C-alpha cells in the first residue's frame, strides 16, 4: 500500500488503488469542487472526504472520517470485500449501495434525498426523502419524508408517510410509524425483537426464559391516531406496536438481556477507547463487542443462520403472583 497526500491529487479525478491517504480529500480551489474520486481495491482514507462524485468499485476500503458526496456516492453492485465508513455519510442528492456479493458498513448516520441500499449495515440512523432497503440492518431509525421500501431487513424503528414492505422483516424497538397504512406484498412478515435475548445468542448460549421474538399482527397491532397540535392542525398516523401484548415483559430482567450492549457498541464504533466483551453465564470472557462481529451476528439472524425462538406467551397465574408479591 502506497502512502499519498493531498499534494498528489489532481484537479478533476482522483483514482485510488492500493493507497493509504494520510490527509483529507478536501477541495482547496473552485476547480477542485467538481472533482471525482474513484476507489478501487485496498484503500484507506485517514481524513475526511469531499467529492462531487464518489465511486467505489471494489473493497476492501475504509474511510476513517466523515464522507460527503455532492451529487452521488455510488458503490458498484459487483463490488467485493468490505467497504467501511467509520463516520457519518451524506450527499445532497443520492447514496446508492446496491451491493450483490460484498458488504458495506456505515458506522454513523446516513443522510441524502435518495438512499438505496442492499447488503448494508447502518450503525446509526437513516434520513432521506425516498429510502429503499433490501437485506439490510439498521440499528437506529429510518426516517423518510416521502416513501420507504423495506425488503427482508432488520430496522430499529421507522417513520414515513408511505411504507412498502415485502419479505421477512424485524424491528428492534417496540413501535414503528407510518402516515398511510403499510402496503404489503403477499407473505410479508414483521417480527419484533425488543424482547428477544440477543445477548445470549451473541455469546452462543441458550436464550433466557420468557424471551423471544414477537410476530406483529399488522391488522390487530395497528393503531390509527389523530394528533392535534396547539394550532388545531390535525394529522393522522398509524403505529405498529407490540406494547399491548408484552405482559410477559414484567417477568424479564431486561438488564440481564444485554441487547443494549450490542446496539450501543456498534453505534459508538471507534469512539470507544477500548473494546469490551460480554461475560458468559459461567463467568468466562465472551465474544468482543466490535462492529464487524456485531454486523456478522445481525446478518446471521437475518439469514436464519441464528434462530431466534418465538416468545412463549403462556404465563401461569402463579408466576404472575410471585412477580407482584
């Protein structure tokens, strides 16, 4: 890998291959504002990146600081190996990461009017006008001002005027929202993981009692609410929540489930000064909480390689009586 810095850059196009960029890729003149950056195999950028067009042909590639593409950030569909953005990514027009075989990790938030992702991990939240997700994991929220399309993904929560869904999807938090009722293709499923024992599964141990995924009934678990602000303006919103069906949650020690450690460790990423690990039930040191391993874990859940059992809603009266005594 050859080290280069901003003195080696041209005005119009920067092509990086087997390079470590020790400085930021930031324009210094008006002519450099139109600069295109092409990343192709084995590239590390230590500083921040600004480009009119940022195109990534192949990994491995890593961006240590924030990335902004004025027109478009585009990862080619046939890109291989890991493409890792440690910090936030934004564009004034488009972020396109429809990857077929490789994978991209976005360590922070992603913000652009049009966002299309496939086989991507987002450790923060996504903000956009039109958002399309296929086989993705988003640990935060997905917030769209116009439309959201979800196909076989894990999402913290979402809020969008229009939501189209297909495949088997998962929510990490109890509730999600849309303005119009969701449009669903046949055989679409939503499961809620807020009471799943992800910590034990990450450690390779058996799930704790009274934990598991909850299937969301998109008819009976939907509430349509009219909200009125102080000026009397009304707005309608649909919420999809399992809160009415989680009496069993009172029987769970939520702190011992350790789900929050997975989400927090991934979302903070390299801001954490040291790498932590979970402790197994026998007292031994468990697996480390690093972004790449947490990414593999959630994609294994998504693919079904790691099975999350369905929660047993049968609670005996004696169990409830003992809990409330």
